[in-house]
């Protein structure tokens, strides 16, 4: 089966924060599964995309949610006119043909579901398809990557220790102010000053985290704001729309942030 | 005025008091300038009338002096209304207030314009009299209304601050709350009591600090990254020296109310002040004030203020709109330096020029100073307070002139309302600093300080008044401090006796811990087959459609997301010894607390403990024993061990204070357990119902905030009131020795 359409052709824009690219490459060479941690919208998924491109490997992404089951990952029999037919799930596909399988926001899935990845993520590197009665040995190029945001989930949604301890972990955080501004300039195509101001607003809101805000303004939202500005929306309007309205419904916080935006853009 | 007309007027004026006749000429002269002939006749008729009502000459004189202006303002019809009202007043027990009444009218003119409003004003006073008249043995109104004179004398102070509706509320509050306390009523209407000030603050036009405190707190956190607490001070007409905002070592002090100014809203004015103060905190360093003459300090301050403003505007350009709108704009040549001291005027013009590039300085020296100033701050430099002090000295010396020391000082438009008093960067060395601390303060004021190193600034809470069906604003003052620590092992020893109970609780916890199971249907992989769905799928399958694979169901544990606040009454009555066991109630409370704390900690719920008692409304003590993030450990045990019982039980205030912590907890369910041994009471609450009703109100407030209150009462006779307060959410513990056992059980029952 051809999975080359999972390959990433164009270089995704990614700005290296520290030495994470080297670390990842080393882990990949050693066939180690990776866990990327960090707040939402700080560039975790983008980083994985970038690494897949750099390593020239196909990338299969699964966004996890509460309803995801082991069969959704592994595969299932489906009915067709000739009877039943086995269809590989994304995980099996990646393991069989050698791709990077990226399970995004893994804690959203129920803990017992994730047990299926255990055999794939230790020295065995194999996957048992019990319904089909097949043992898939992982392709040498196969790698499992999971992401998770330790911040906002409840205690109930943590990963099992047995799952956690199968991964090397990389911590991500929002980039430094200068770097974040340069990301906005590149992604949103805006000028330096506007980018600096957006970053300033972002930092402002991040200080309210825990004081009524669950999560600060992510780089992703800041990119949205930059894109809106690029489309001719006034910065103040763009910020309100992209930075404030999505993250809070609390009127006081909203007003405080709106005011901060007005102060920053003058 | 022709002699004939004058003659006519003279004939019209029939009053025979010599003092009134003396006043006739001058008052007629002033009346003639603003009143029509017809109005003057009516005016004189009014004076004649007042002569005859039997109150002597004084009311007539006041009338003659002030009425022309009032008539000109309201029109001729007002004469009839006012004289009639004066007549009524003269015939009532309140006749002594006739003169203050007439005097108050002049200031009323300043704010109200229509005759309807004038009648409304009289109506308000009538209402007051109606409410405060004394009835003795069925004879009505034999006594005057105690606060009437004080009230009328305060009208000139109230009118500029409150609208008529506000004045009505103010009077209504005083009349209903001090009905039977004439002295307090007088004090209230003289605007001297704390309550009067609070009510004025509440009714005042403009933005109230309390209503926007939350927003300012967030602005401080997110824009300035500072954690000093905000506090407000009273802005009061009586103060000769108007207080300014200030930044102390431990506090940010802002005015209690701000009106809109120059189209900047009150809230934004607060923000501007906050920005300026925070800019000082961020960029100012200290200067020794004793090294600078006061006049020199003024100039240095102008530079330093402008510097931090400039830096703040660099960080947040939007501040420019606030600062420039609020900074006064002293006109060119407004101050004549041959006549008066222009020091402040010069400083303000300079300060404006420094922050406003559009300002027309019209002065080479100011232009030169601006150039130097901007040079210091060019290329994103921050400069320094020291550099500003040099510039200030330079400017002061170069601009100095002889008239600076004149006693008449030009003040007009020289005050920058968003700036503070700069105590933050000027510090003084005073040789006798220490002496103050040795001499005790003999005149302790109403708000007694209960501060120690561990205490937080006092917080004010409203209290419900069930009689007037309204809140008494800022009625109670809550002082919070860390509970002193004792010997933690004492608690361990006490609890030792209850080892058996602990064991039983432990097994209960085990049952509780994996809480309520919840069935999740539509599972592809589950624990059991869900027959309904399975059948449906089979039918689908047989009929050739894709069957739903999710034919199982499974169980999941319900998450336990609960925050609990345990509020413990530590009033004097806890020292009572229980006749059955010989131990004090306090001791039982301590054991119960320790065991409950241990239980909840084992369950892993968010849990806090605080003790409270009160010594009148101005001293409600709230003692922090365990915080939500603290573990139950030796520190907490030590605090429990040191618990002391004293004073009274003002429950409502303590609950409100505890609620503001509980409210901030991110939990699905919030529970406040109140452990008490009696009804809410305090020595200054004479009506036993008042605090019970207030606590009931507090329970309602908490409920609206999503907090569930539950009372554990050790008073056997609590049935009378506890149901009234907590409806059905209470447990009465008849045998105190069962408390250590029951308290954790109540908690587990509530939370399961």
C-alpha cells in the first residue's frame, strides 16, 4: 500500500526554540517514542510536522477524543458487498508501512484505550490485531509521537504511569517575545511593530492565567490576529476578535483585556 | 429705581423689626437687579408673612438676604411654596430648623433647577420628619427630629455630591437606622460617622472603587505584574487637605470614588492612576527628600513624573489618551508673577510640555528643558531618577524668581489628578522617627487596628438590615490574619484517643473514594453487553445496513471535584465546659477539626479551615488555619492546637469573607461548613434578630455564588433559629462528645 500521500512536501514554517530538532533526530534514530508537552497553540503539532518533513517520513495524525476506541486506532472489519473486509486503522497503517504516527492530545482519549500502544512503544515494537489474528511487526521507520497539554486537563484525565513511562518527553512553551514576534511577522505577514504589540498583549493575558483565565493567549491565536490585521482589519478589532473573544466569556476579564489592547495600540 | 416705585415698595414692606428695616435697603437693591417688579412685591409679601409667624427676626433676615437669588433661579412661584413651608415648619416641633432650612435653599439652587425638584426636595425633608417623629403615649410629634438641624446644615455638602434621589436614600438610611438613637442620628447627619461616609460613597455620582476593584486588580496583574494589594481612601469634603493617591511599601491607595473628567470615564481615570503608580514602582528609585528644598522637590517631581509617564506611554501607547486628557493645560500667561508665586504654575506647564509634544511652551527655558529631557530618554533609554533630579535642579535654578516666595500661590489648574503624592520615591530621615512608636496612641479611632505582622489589610463587608430591607454598606470590618501556632503534638495526643474512630473513618473513605459509578453507554469495548443496542445492531445487520458497533456499556467513576471551607466559630462560649465529659467545647472542636482535616486530606479534596470571632462590627477577626493549597501537616496542627475562644459570633461577615476565597476555587461543587455553638450575636447588635437575618442573607448570597452552606451546631436549643438561617441544611449535635465522630461523617454524607 502506498502511504506516500501522507508525506509533507513543503517545508512547514517552524522556528527552532533551542536544540529540540537535534533531540528529536536523536530519538528518532534510536527508535524511541516521543511525548511533546506544552500549552495549547505553542507549536507542538507544527514541530512534529516540521520534523516529519525534515526526516522525509510520512506523518499520520490522529486527533484524540473521548469517544476514540482501540479499533479506531488499530482497524476494524467493515462490511461490503463481498462480506467483510479488514481496514487498517491509522496506527496499524503507520506501523506496517513505516510512518510517524502522531496522537494529538492523547489524554482526551480514555486511558484504557491507550493500552493498545504499549507493545508498540517498548522494545517489542509490535502490534497485535486480535480481531484479525495478526501480529504486525513495526517498520523500522515507524515512530509513535504523542502530544499532551499538562495544563488544562483535570486530574482524572492524566496518563497512566505505564503509558507515560514509555516515552521520552520534550517540553514546549511559548517562544520568547522576540522569537514570537518573528513568528508573527513570518506567519501573519505583518510589520515588526505590530508584531511586538501583539506579543505584548499575549504576555499580558498570560499573566492572568489562574486568575480567571484557564490558559493564556496562544501563539496560534496571535497568528490569527496577525492574519486578520494583514487582511485590513484594524489591530484593535483584530485582537478583540482573535485574542480575547475566543478565550473568555468573563465580562471583567474581557474588559480588562480590551483595555490592555487599547493601551498597547494607543 | 424711581422714588415713586421705591415708595411703593416701602409701603408694601410692613415688617417692623428694626433689624429687618435696616436690611431693607441693601436687599432691595440686590433684588431689583435680578427680579421683576411683580416678583419684588411677592418677595416683600413673603418677608411680611415671615415677620408674623412668631419666630422672631432671624428667619426674616435670612429670607431677605437669600431669597432674591432663589426667586431668580426658580421663578416667582417658589415664594409661595417656601413661605408656606416655612410656616408649616414654624408650627411644628422642628421650629428650630427654620433658619437652617432657609439657609440650605441657597445651596440647593446650585444643583436643582426646576420648581418640581424644589418640591421634591421639600417632600424629602417631610418624609424625614414623618419617619423620625417621636410618639409618646399616643401624642405625636411632640419632640423634634433629632438630626433635622444637622441634616439641613449638611445640605450644602451633600448637594454637590449626590443627586436628589441620592440625598433621599441617604436620609432614608439615617432615618430608619438611627430612629431610636438620637446622638448617632445627629452624628450621621453631620456626616461625621463612618456610615454616613459609606452611604455617600455608595450614592455618589461617579465610579465607585468597590465596583471596579476586581477589574483594577486584573489590570494590575496583567499590565504591570505587581502584587501589592489595592485599597481605597475616603475622599471627603471636610478634609482641608485633599488626599492624593499614593504608593506605599505594601499598598496601592486609590480614592473611593472618581467622577468622569474631561471625557475620561471614572474607570479609566482609575486605570490612569494605577498606570502612573505602577510606572513609579517600575522605574523610580529613591531620593532623600531632606536634601531638597520643598520648591526644588516640586520641580524634580515634575520631571520624574513626566519621565515615568513617558516610559509608561512607551510601553502602552494608549495611556497617552488618558494622560493628555487628564493633565491640566495651564494657559499662557495665566499667572502674573509680579502678583503671586508662580511656582506650581511653572511646574505644571513644564510637566505638560514634557509629555505633550504639541504643547506650545512659549518659553525658551522650557523648550531647552524638554530637549534635555528627551535626550535623556532617547534611543529607548530609561534614564534615571537621579538624572531627573539634576534636570529639576537645573530648571529650578534657572527659572527661579523673587515672587516664588510670595504667600499667594497660583493653584488654578496645577494639580495633575492622576498623579500621586510621590511618597514612593521621596524618603525622609527624621531624627525623632522612633519617638512616635514609643508614645501610645491615646486617641484610637473607631477602626481599631488589629494588625500584626501576619495580618492582611482590613476588608469591608455590607451587612443586611432586615428592617429597612437594604444593605448597610461597609458595615463590618474583617481583619484576617494567620492563626498563631502552638504545639502540634498536643493535637496528636488529643486525637490518639480516637484511634478507633480514625480506623472506622478510614474504611468509610475507602468506600467513598472511588465515588459514584456512572454508566457510559454506546461503547465498542465495554464491560457488559447493552442488550437494547445490541438487538438494534443485529437488526441493522440482518437488514443489510451497517450495524452500530457500540453495543457495550462500561462504568466510569464520577470525578470528585469539590472544595470545602470549614469555618469555625471561636467565640467565648466555646470555653464552656461540657458537664458530661468535663472538657471544653473548644477541645472537642479542636479534635473534630483535626480528624475532619485528616479525613478530607485523605480523600484528596480541596479543603480550608478558618476560625472567626468578633468584637463589634468594627473588629471581626478571621483567622487562617489551613489554606486550600496547604497540606494537613504539623504546621496546620500547630495552629489548631493554639485555638483560643474569645469574643462574639458575627457569622455573616465571616461567611462573606470566607466565601470570597471559596469562590475563587476552581471546583464543581463548593461547600461551606460552619461549626458553631450558638446563634449569630455580637455585643453591639441589640436586636437579636438582626444578625440572624444577616446570616440568613449571607447564606442566600453564597447560594447565588454556587456555594452550599451547611451548619453544624453544638447548641441543643438551636432549632429556634438555625432552621431560619440554614433552612434544612444543618445538623444539631446534642452530645458534644460525638462531634469528632459526626463532623467528618457530615462532611462525607454531604460530599457523596
